[in-house]
C-alpha cells in the first residue's frame, strides 16, 4: 500500500528560473549609467543553472527555509522574517506582497555564492513569481523586472541593474537596449539556430573565488556619474563592443562574437581595481588557451565568480576544460534556458 502523504508535502507552487551569463555590456544596465552612455545595451544568455522557490502549506505561522545554508526561520506572517543575513532579499521580496500565514517558502540556488551569474537576482524573481502565482497576480516582465530592481536596490542600499531579472523572466539569448523611459529586449530561444550555435561554442567555469557585485559596480560607475571623461570613454567602448556582440549573435558569427567579448573584457578590466584576478589574467594570456578560445571574460562585476568563453572549434571543449582544471578552475555545463518554469498544484504551466 502506498504511504499516505503528509500535509505540506506537495508544493502549492514551485518556480525554477535561470541564472545568466553576460556576454557584453554588463554594468550598462544600471541607472543612470545607460543615460550617460548613448546607445547602451547588454547582451546575455539565460543558462540552465537555476534558482528555485517552492511554497507549501503549513499549520499556523510562516516559515522560510534556505537549502544552501541549511537555515530556517519562523514568523507570525511573511512580513516578519529578518531582512538581514541569508533570508534578507527573500524577506524583502515578501514584504512587497500582502502578509500571509500558513505557508512555507523553501529556496535555493544551484550556483555557488558570489558566482557573478545573477543568482541572487534570479532568486528574487523566483520569489516574486511564486508569490504572484499563489495570490493569482500576473504582471508583464517589464513591470516585474522594474519592481525587482527597486526591491533589490533598496535592500542592498546600492545601485543595481536589470539584466539579471530580465534574463530570469524571459530566458534565451537577449539583446537588451536601455532608452529613456523604456527598455527594449530582443530574444532568440534556445532551440533557434542562434541559440544552438552559442550553446555549442560557449563554456563556463568557476574561479573558486566569490565576489561582491554591489561594491565593484559602484567603483566602476562612480567616475562616469561624476563626469570623468576617461570613465565615460571606457563605458562608450563597452557599449560599442556590446552592439557589435549583438550583431554577431544575430548573424551567428561566433568568431566575431568572440572578438567582441574579448574587446569588452579588455576595456572592462581597466575600469576599476579588483575586476580581474591574477589567476584569470594568467589563464587568458596563456598561448594554449588563446589558441582554442576566441574570447573570454569574467561574468558580472568580476573580481571572481564564473568565467565565460567561446571555443573557436567545439571539438576543443575537452582540451579547454583540461586547461581550466590544470589552472584551478572548475568547468560547468553551459546550456541555454528557455526561461522560468512554474508548477502549480493540480497542473503545470510554463511561462
């Protein structure tokens, strides 16, 4: 006889959203930088490294459980959780919705802490989608992304951008343009010729060193906000590289894309102290790596986290991964995600 299920075992809602790799133009998604740099855009790809939130019914109060940190918290309702520590950003997101009792939220990330692939922002989006589904609320990706940016900025008390949230909400390979009063995003799905080609040539590897993006982002953009001509010239170069990268992506020109990624990184690493590391510089300048890789960069703000790169020949993947391991990096699978998956009690929907 089948064992009876206990109350709370099956989730009312489960949301799985992708993290992202920024190919070019990261940091330009942060207000007001994109207003200071004409024709700013960011090119990114949502990847199948996930952030997950599930909601289950429980008796009485409200609970939060962090799978990554094996921590739990209980409160009178969903507005009572601490906004510091491992629960901070999720707790801040919950205060965006009416208080609820009788539910347990369990959350976790596939990626390591400080990975630079937008895991905390993706977890915020997963929480917002899960609560929206539970309460029967639906909003456009633009509305959700804007709200998420402001929740995160208020929580961090620092500037933050929108590319992580947009990738988590839409999936695929995206070219995101930032214009006064609006954001425009073009998208290629994973199964498109563009998506398949990028997946075949792309690779991802962990540095083993975490980073704190908010601090690095501020060091990068403060010169531009202050009107420093050198900083502004460098960000214009990053914007040029991002536009070239999107044209290359759209045309399926992987070698050209690799050159744009390399050019973007060459500029980015000079913007502020601590963006690159000695291990990354050594890897990127090694002849064996350069022979097989057309372009590579640290994801996000840099300082550690994940390396993304493009193989000149997909047949060199094993050889490149061996070089990475030998130098202390940890290869990750690089697969492009179609976007969020939302499962509801009594049925499954994909959004």
